[in-house]
């Protein structure tokens, strides 16, 4: 996932420059540890206090990602992604990845395939290939087997990372 500077965005709303261990660092520490509920609560708190944050497409994508991870709410995630598309964003691969996940959650497998294909075009990582293979499998697309073979042909370290991601 492309990480954009939450520190920079948070600094828009603080009187002093962010410190080394600032809110952005804390947020990413929670996110990277898989504490999505806590990370999302922190981000929503910032958004409530500073609604101008919603004028940032990258943050809307991040909120959509967390909405799926925490609440499994594909409709709310799609609203946030639509807002990100309206505003513009700088994290194209991440946008397609989150939108693909929202489509999977909503049972729109063919649309999910389209998004994951775009993610793979930008970054053919094991995680993106795995998501594409899963979407192809769910839509009974014969191409799924070829994509699964690509996943298995990747470096073992990447496979382990993908496996741990799905636990």
C-alpha cells in the first residue's frame, strides 16, 4: 500500500510542527500492527474536528480501506471512494486495491477483477496478484489458475508475507 504523509496532513491543523512521535506516527503504528479499529477511531476523530480533511482524496481512500477492515461496510467505503475520485488522489494502485475490495465485499466480482487488474498493472506484487486471483476465482473466470500460478512462482518471502496478510 502506498503510504502518504498523514503527518503532513495533521500538521495543517496543529499550531506547531509535528514532533518525531506525532499523531501520524501513532496512527501508522496502529495500522501496521493491525489495530484497524483504533486507527480508524483516531482518524475519524481528526476528521470530526477538522472536516477540511475530507477535501483530501488520499484520506478518503484510507477511510474507505478502514471502513472495510473495521465495519465490512462496502456501501460507505464506496461513498468514500467516490469522494476520493471527485477530489483526485495520488495513490492510484491503493485506490484500485481498496475499490476492488469494496466490490468483492458487495459481491460485484467482475468489477473487482477490473480494479485488481489495474492494481497488478501498477504493482505486480504477491498481494495484488492474490487479490486478482481471488476475484477471478469468485467470478468463475478460467484465468484464475494462471494468476494463482504466478503467485506461487513468486519469491518465498513474498508468499509468506501474503499468507500472513490473510490470517
